[in-house]
């Protein structure tokens, strides 16, 4: 279960604080899109506890933002910011959100005339008051989170962004609200990469006809979906570099599967560090935490084994030496260990070994099969994986150290290929609960939080680090 710990804030005035630029991953065109923020003046040394009555989760309302009348474009941008922000804050579950319909019943007002008694009547502990203005293509948002009981602000900042990126503005505000009020690293500005056949293209072959699958990227909430690989081939299993500027994936563009590393921002040719060929097929890349190496599964020495290689193709190292197939490598957060899948015990199970190779420890004992391990970041210490069960596949996690296994999904279609969020609180996965294969997000407590895709079949989600 998600825990909501009491948090007392000491707020200080920050008049004239400089704007701080925050890098954007809103689109995959120019990489210089930014949101800038600065603190607004507020009360000095005011301590406010972020909790509701009786220690319950505090209730937050996000009413419509105030705008100067007569500017339809500004009104649209402000509406997008407030709506996306509501969902971003709701996603982390640190607040219980007053519904947007409920908030709409209260007249929109600036902080100076905020109807605190009315907000109190509908159960709000805090109200996020937003004001939007513009100068040409520049959008400025001022946000204050007001305590209904104390009639004082707990959060007050100004944001500068562009009219073309209101979603990024909302994501930035949400992450900063969570960081400042709860010391929580939110994921609103992160991305999810995945494979999709939504374009309906077909690839003919001498052996079989396969659907073309391309790599797509979306905001964590499914917005802004963008196609990365227009090469009319099979492209699967994307993996992010630590700085979220590179994607590695398995591509069949050469007629056999090989690892491709693709730069999202620089106009440069993709590289193939594993240097595959027909007798050296390479699958399922994963970047090391420092970004210097890629772990992969390769058939270059016969059966599939785990290897690592530098991004420039040098220093290829074989880590496993077993007659059984080893696949699906996943680095630990420190880079000291690698989890992987192997059938060396008779069925696929999850193993852990040193990142330099050596003896492997089996950490799952599933009655059928386990696959696709993905390691959680600190402060959590678990590996999420998919487990075959009668009638399908479910998402489970095993705690490192204790070996405690928890099943997160239950009987709603086939669920597989988990990818853990960079704050460890959420897991993206593939599910057939809506018919076709779609990407969804579940909390580490097993609560379904969000559906990410709707078009086509979508697989292999990979959550960016930032």
C-alpha cells in the first residue's frame, strides 16, 4: 500500500529568485525546448503540515486557471495545463483529488478573494490556484497551493514556457509540487518507449509474412505519441540510455536481428555496437547505469548467452557460459549486477550474477516460467518480472534479500514485459485485458493506474530515466 507520511514544511520568502531552466523531452524535434521556473514571494517561516484531518491523505482541488478574457488560444493552453496537472498530481496519489466536476462548482477566483469557506464545505484541504498570461508565443503560469485551513500558501512559483508546450508546463509543475511538498521525485516529465504495429504496414518474407513494428515514444501518461523508426521493418524491445538521449533496440533491417543505437536529438547515423550477422543474432539491449556499456543476448557462440559491449563496439565480453539459453539482461541500479532469464534449471527462471560474470543465483522458483526481469531503483529493492500461470501470464515482483514474491496483476488477460518507473512506484507492462496488446501502468501495490495506448498492438514498454 502507498504510505502517506506527515510532512511539515517551513516556507521562506524567495523574492527575485532567478528563473531556472528545466530541459524538455516534450518532442523529438529541437532539443532546446525548456520550461523555466522561479519562486514567488510568500510568507516567511510558516509551517504547514501536508495532511488531512486525522492523518488522512490531504485533499486537493485544481480549479480552472484564471486568464485575461478574449484570448481563445491562451484559454485553451491554460485549460490544457490545469487538466494535465490534475491528472499528473492524481497519478502519484499523495493527494486525494477533488473531482474537476466538483471544483467547477466553486467560482474561480484569485488568491486574494479565494472562497475558503466554500472550498472547506466540499472537503478541500488545499487549493491549487493558477493564473495564465502570455506574451506572443510565451506562456507564463503562476501557481500557488493554498491551505484552506490556514489561508496561506505552501507552494508558490512562476513558470515560463511556450504556447506550443502546455503539457510540458503541466508536467514540470507537477514534478516540482511533488518534490517540494513531499520530497518525491515524480515521473510526469518521463517518457515510455514501446513497439507498435499500429500503422498497419506489412513486411513480406520468404519464410513468413510479419507485421511491421516500429518504435514509438509517449509521455508517461500516453500523450504526445511519436514514431521514432520509419524503416518499415521489425523493430522491438527499446531501451533508454541513462540520460534519455539514446534508444537501443533490436532491429531486423539487415535481415537478421541486431542491436541498433539511435540518437533522438543529434542528426547522426545509428550504430550497431554488437556487430551482428546471420550467425551472430543480438537481442534485448539494456544500457548500464553509467551509459558506457550495453548488455544483450547473443547467439554468436551457438546458443544464446549474455554479453556486454561498449557503445563503440569495443570490449565485447561474454558473461554466461551454459548449454542452456540465457536472455533478457537487466542491470542493477549500481551496475554491479545483472539479472537475466535462463532455462538452465529446466524452465525459464530469473537469475542474478555479477556484472563481470561468474556464478549465478536463481531468485525465482515459478512453477512454469519467469521472464523479462526489470530492476527497481532505490530506495526500493525488487525485481519485477512476468510469470506464466494457468491461462496466461501475470506481473510479479520479488524482493531482493528476502525473496518475498508479490503478484501484482490478477486474471485480467495476459500481462507481461514489465518496466519499472524511475521512482520505483509504478510499473509499465503489456496487457491484453482490453483485447489487443496495450501498454498500461500499475502501481507497485497492484492498483491499475493508467492505460497508455489504444491503437494497434503495442509491446516492450521501456520507461525513461528522466
